[in-house]
């Protein structure tokens, strides 16, 4: 392994510590992800250097790196504790607010005022959720976008920042990043755009999409769109209608090719390169190098199952 010079490595260690302090006070989750990768690189370099017969660095640098590691561990433990306390406080606040809003001991006029205030707040945060859905490949509004949202919705910048931080975590978006792109926000944006392109075309993609990624993205969308007003969900409904239209067109093509309904309404094809199999228990398929199974629900609740062997 080619090791960087001691001076270069020392500069990287110092820069990392300065960056850590900046990110803690005014950074984003994307900045933390970048910083995490830098820490992994530094750890790998120093760990491998200690295994060399003739270590490329002095004892002072190893001591410096050890001190940094101890400080990072200490800071991380406190940040984890703070996050735990924040979650507990947030849940406690939500419980208290729910109790207050649902209280039947208040005069009707006061309860009416509370209901109006709650609805207004929901409208504002619904707009933020819509923004998240529209920018789901990179739900990190920059300062200009946050200022625009602040101007349009009347929310504080702190509230907007906190909303997106919570939404990325609670919707499963951050878990998606870690699972399918190893913590890289940039690579995740490429993956999500590829999934969206695949949904809008013939099902092909320029990159390999990991198994389960499409379903995971759908769940994130469902979480964010749950409870939104119908007009906010128009985009999702339009996409669903397009998919249903595509399925209907595929169904028509399959019927034209002589596909067989499970109730036997259509005659079986006498000569074909495909093997038609009814969807019954115990039925086996002929071996093939590539087996494609497509199911279409007909309007009459009949199921059409086509097994085509190619090879």
C-alpha cells in the first residue's frame, strides 16, 4: 500500500477535527456522511501502517491519531445520548399535545380555535412533505430553498430543518441510503433517479437496481404521502394510473398472442415457443435458462398467467 507522507496525513487529521466541529454546529446529514467516509479512510491508513515491519510514521503521529480517536468516540457517545434524550422529549411532547387537543374539558370556542391552529400547521407541514416527495432523490433543501419555503409557509428555518431531518429518518430514507448505497447520498440520488426512469419507461434501467430497492422506495413514498390531501397526491395517483394503463396494454397484447385464461375461455395455442401453465398447486414448469412469469388481473377478476421460456 502506498502511504501518504506524514505531513499530509497530519494535515488530514487536523482538517478532519476542524470539519467535525463545523458539521456539528451548522452541517447537514450529507456533510456527516462525507466526514464519516474520511474517518474510515484515515482509520484504514493508520491501521495498515501499524502492521508494517517498518512503520512509515513516527510515534508522535500515532499518538496524535489515538488522541483524535478518543475524542471522536467521546463526542459520538454524547451525540448519541443527546439524540436519545431528544427522541424521548419529542415523544413526550407529542403525547402531551395529543392530550391537550383531545381534551373535552375545554370550552367549545377554545377547542375550535385549537382545531383551526392544528389544521393550519398540518397544511404547512404537508407542503414540506410534498417538497420531499418531489425531491425524493435528494431531500436536502439548500439555504435558498429553505428561505423560499420559509417565505411561503411562514415557518422558521429551524422548524424546516428539523422537519427534513426527522422525515429522512422516520420515512426510512436514511436506512435506504445505508442499505442500498453504503451511506453515499450522491450514489443514492443516482439510484432513485434510475428507479424513477424505469417506472416511466419500459421497465429497463441504465444501472443495476438492487433487489428490494423499488419496494423500499415505494414504502418511503407511502409514508410521506399518508394523510395528505387528495390534490397533493395527484402526482402519485397519476403514476399509478399510468402503470395500470401499461398493464392493460400488456394484457391486450398477450390475449392477441393466444394467451390462455385460467378458466379456459380462450383456446390454447397449438404451436408456440412458449409453455402455458395454469396457476394450480403441483404444476411444474419446464426447465429454461430464463423464465419470465407475468400475472395480469382482468376486470372480471380472472387471473392470466404466462410462463415463457427462452434460451
